[in-house]
């Protein structure tokens, strides 16, 4: 341990570790500020209906503006939000902001879009989570069927009985539920049938290799078959090529999301993307 190293214990504080700790602390401080002062943003990525080619909805993805004005990915700061006890506050902001955006878009003349929000495992273990969601929906007059929550397979598997209870509570309000990053979390098929779900999102790692790697195609096929037999919609994530899209279309995937259609966009840019597409379709 560090203590037994005695006088030499400075040797364990390599610059790498130090930098890592500093970065962590900096982001924690920044995150606290951001929660007080509008430093968080939601970006939106289109989700397409595979067969019709129409827009099926959007996924809201949170961004943090750091002190240099740079936008940070949630992979950098969600773990910090969790360990610093800020995740519930962040989650409430995300839910409320997504609902606010839904209202703004309706005011701007867009049809009522389906919005997905991501929730992390600790958030979803919070007893008040479902009621906060219901509150946000009420406040902005949103049809609950327009809201989806995405929860990762591994978060569900952490504590299955608690997950089932929480998901049932969320779903009873009319909100839909998607299992995110599916295929990486080792859930048994037996458990899967006991979860109140609407959607499976095939993990990007399989889609990325769909053209080059036969086992990834096999897993994708198996997930598509599973979705059909459990009556769940299946979404392919991380679609970057026409070939990947062709594969999913030919194999009966319901929805697709990826850079091929659009990167996640700030609300105004999404709106422009939407109208631009609408014009092209007419
Ligand atoms: P996710 O929910 O699986 O979201 C998909 C991620 O893949 C997003 O990264 C998105 O930008 C990225 N992506 C989409 N299409 C493509 C593609 O074609 N190629 C590639 N390479 N990537 C693509 P992002 O925005 O950095 O989010 C990372 C993760 O952070 C999300 O994974 C989600 O688990 C989590 N997250 C995002 N927003 C929130 C939030 O509001 N709350 C919580 N708790 N977690 C969030
Ligand atoms: Mg997601
Ligand atoms: Mg995912
Ligand atoms: Mg993910």
C-alpha cells in the first residue's frame, strides 16, 4: 500500500495519475457550475425508420461546455457525475430540458417527435425517478408515448429485481423503454422476457463490423430474431455506411441511427436538418 512505501511514496504519484486526478476534479467543479448556470446542452440525433426512410424520433445526448468553451462527451463526465453525487440532478435537468425542447419544436411547427433520453444505473435506482419524469411530462403537456428512456443492459443486470420494479413504474406512465447497448451486458434470455421493454438497441460494436466480420453479423441476426419473437422493435446504432444500412434493411431491422444520417446536433441545427429533409421529400 501507499503507506508502506514510506518516504518513497511520491513515486506512486506519476504525472499520469496526477493529471487524471486533476482532470477529474476540474470536471467535477465545472459540472457543479454547469448545473447552476446553463452549462449543459442536449444534442439530438435522428433515429430513422428503416423501411419507410422517415424520421422515427431523436435521441437526446447531453454535452458539457468546459471552461474553454469546448464541448465534452458524456463518457467523460457521466462517471464523474455518478461518483460526485450529481447524477440525479443532471438526470432531472436532462428530462426537463428534453420536454422543454419538445414543446419548443411543436411551437416551431414540427410534428410531435419521439424523444429518447438516457438514464444511468444509479439514477434509475433512485425511487423518485419515475415521478420526476411524470412531472416533466405534465409540465410541458407532452404525450407520454413521445418519451422513451434508454437504459443500458448492464445497468439492468446490476440489480434485476429493482430494475424490473423501476421499469414497470416508468412504463405505467406510458413512457416507452429501450434496452441500450444490447449484446454486451450478458443478460440471460430468460431475464429478458421478464423485463417490461419496447425496444432493443443493438450495440454499435456489432454494427461497426457488420460488413467485415461474420460473427458480428450472426449476433446481429440473433438480436433481430429475438426482437421479433419478443415483439420488440430493434434499432441499429452506429450506422456509418450504406452497406451497414442495406444489411439491416434486408434483415428486417426496424430503426437505424448513426452518422450516415446525421451526427447529434444542437436543437437549431436539428430543426434545419428536419426542414431541409422535409423539403427534399416534397
Ligand atoms: P448511447 O446512448 O449508446 O449513445 C450513442 C453514442 O454513440 C453517442 O455518443 C453518439 O454520439 C454516438 N454515435 C451515434 N452515431 C454514431 C456513429 O455512427 N458512429 C459512432 N462512432 N458513434 C455514433 P455520446 O453522445 O458521446 O454519448 C455516449 C454515451 O453517454 C451514450 O451512449 C449514453 O450511454 C451516455 N449518455 C448520453 N447522454 C446521456 C444523458 O443525458 N444521461 C446519461 N445518464 N447518460 C447519457
Ligand atoms: Mg442511448
Ligand atoms: Mg447505445
Ligand atoms: Mg453507449
